[in-house]
C-alpha cells in the first residue's frame, strides 16, 4: 500500500490556529483612540499613537479600534 500524503483526522486539533486578537492594541491605546475627535483620520491617529506610545499601527487598525 502506497502512502498518498493525505492526512485525515482534522478532529485532532481542538482550537483554531493563529492569534486570538490584536497584539499591539492595549487598553490604554484603545481608550485614547475612542476619545479622539471623530474628525481625525486613521492616519493622523496612527501617527499620534506612534509618537505618544511608541507603537506603530496601520491606519486601518486604528479605524477598526475606533468602531468597537
């Protein structure tokens, strides 16, 4: 009998792989983002977070955090 390379039994894994949430977003940063004026863009806030907290975030990450 030849080995086909197909592995069955995906039921052996209990949890999904990968991250469970954002790594760089601390509670302090989220609070800062949610209290920021709504007129500020995600790019402006990402720059302010980098200056204030030393954490580089993508503008879309900032926009998602503000919607929560």
